[in-house]
C-alpha cells in the first residue's frame, strides 16, 4: 500500500472513531439529563448530527415534562419523520396545529409538511388523522437492600399505660422492637399508547411496587395501581396545561390484601420564568379489608414549584394539606395532615447525578386514640425522612442507583414512635 493511501486510511479511521465517541457521549448525556431545557438542546444537537432516533428520544421526554412547549413538538415531528415513522410524525404535526396558535408563516410551513408527508406511501390522511401514539414508555427499577426496621418496630422499649390505679410503665416484647432484614425491590412505571380525547390525550398508566423481605415475610408489601391519565395542553404558547389521573389501588401486606382504594386527582402546571409552578387536588376513598374501621375518604390540596438552577442543578418544593374523613368507629377519628417536601438534584458529570430529598409530615387526630394511652389524648405525630441517591449511567437507557434513606417518627403517644434506615443498590432501565 502506498504511503499516501495508508495516511488517508488512518485519517478516515480516526475521524470515524471520533464520530463514534461523540455519538456515544451525546447518547449518555441525553440518557442522564433530567432538565427539559438541557434535553431540548441535546435533542437539537442530535438532530443536527443526523441522529434522528436519538433526537426523538430527547424531544419525547421534553414534551412529556413540558407539553406546552410548541417548539419541542415541532422538532419532535421532524425527528420522527427523519427516523422513518411517518404516521407518528404526521400525528405530531396535527397535534401541534390543533393545540397551539402558530404564527402565519409557521402555520403555512406546517401545512406544507402535512401535505407532503401524507403523500408518503402507506400513509393516508384518514390514517394520519386517527393514528394514536404507539408504544409503551416507562422505567423498571430492580434493587436489593438492607432495612434496619423491616417490621415497623417501635422506637421505645416501654410505653406508658393509663390505668385506674395511675400511669404504669409497660415493657414491650422484643417482637415489637425493630428487626433488620434484607429485601428485594421491584418498581415499575408503565405508560401506554395515548388516544385523542377532546382537545387532549388519554393513556393508560400502571404503577407497581413490590418489596419482598428475606425473613420478615409478614411485612412484605405489594402496591398495584392501574389507571388512566388525561393531559390537556395549553391553548396558546407560554400557557399552562392540565393533567388528571384516575387510579385504582390494591395494597397487600404479608401476602394478604390490606386495602383497596380509588383516587381522582387533577393538576395544573404553569411556567413561571425559569420555574414551573403547579397546583393539585386529590380525592381518594379507601376500604380496609382486615380492619374495616380504618377505611375513610381522603381530600388533599397541594402546590409546588420546580426551578432550574445554575450549574446543571434543580430544586423543587411542594406543600400539601390533607383531611382524612374517618368512619365513626375509628380510633382517633378523622385527622388533619400537612406535608412539606424539598428535592435538590445536581449533575456531577454528563452521566452522573446526585439527589437529595427531605420530607416532613405532621398528622393530628381530632379525637382521643385510646383511654389506655395518656387518658385518651388525641394523637399527634411527626415524621421526617432524609434521602440521598447517587445515579450513574452505565449504558444507553441503563442506570445504576445507590440510595440511602433515614426516617424518624415522633409522637405524643409512645406507641407510634419509630425510626429506621434503608440502604439500597439497584439498576434502572428506561424504555420508550
């Protein structure tokens, strides 16, 4: 081989290697990114780099987080068309044209693209108008860990009983004290294909969380929540959007049914400068199968704010007030609750992020809990939880997670004081 040809071959191989590294880096960045604005910029890079499938993944996550972002819907349509899915591309353009007030020049361009794409073989206008968003999206999280209080044991070894002869300290059996155990966790969030409904879209949703303990099997849990999600985008650029959830719930403890529930919730999201504000309302009915008196109706009102911070960080804060209307024979009667939550996330690198969370809940009963506990005093408990999580992207759509959680529950009645820690290591897979 001539030296000139060899040099040219080496240059070609070097360019191809550099391009592969760039593509791999961009894939990792899109997989790890959580901020919609950062995802949008990465999607534009992928689109400019002739990687339409990668750009499509980024834009789909952007419009999921910010359905009011008209520009992201347009770029999603272009990326989808370039990736070869003409039916879905036409659907995105139709959705953009029907839900947003477009400038005349852009509206004309969208109409031209629609006319051109609908003439593509195997796509007819009727098919494009009725096409629904295909495919399932979500994530699967599998983990193993150690729980220092697997049986929800009490923090104190003694409780005070109010007897006719006076207050008496009562020693608790060790069976009611905290016991540690190993566990396996499976957490699935699954969203199905969406269908047009009015001016919005409706899609099925499935949430499943299973925690199986190694030895304390009586405290293993299964939480199954199937339901529907309705999204109603903004009528114009810069506006907010509505979401509504109708969810059923089946909860099992120790392999036996504990309660069934039905929840209806609505949420309003509104962009505000570099933040996203939200307001929500929830109505839930629960029927306990083991102890029917624990059933009731829960009403909650909440507000939240998510903000993007300098340095690839984000901060969210939520507050919620609730009222649990109990049956007449429930110990403690109805109760009021207040909840505050803070969440901070910092990107350490394009493939690594650190998350910190704090949650505080306060619950107050409206009636005495029991004549044996402080002469029928009304229960007042507070629960604080701190969490720390490190996430590392190890492959496209794959993520390793290391989590640490510690909670402390204080109460005026020693019977409800608890504390414990949880350490967990797992893998998460995002599919879309």
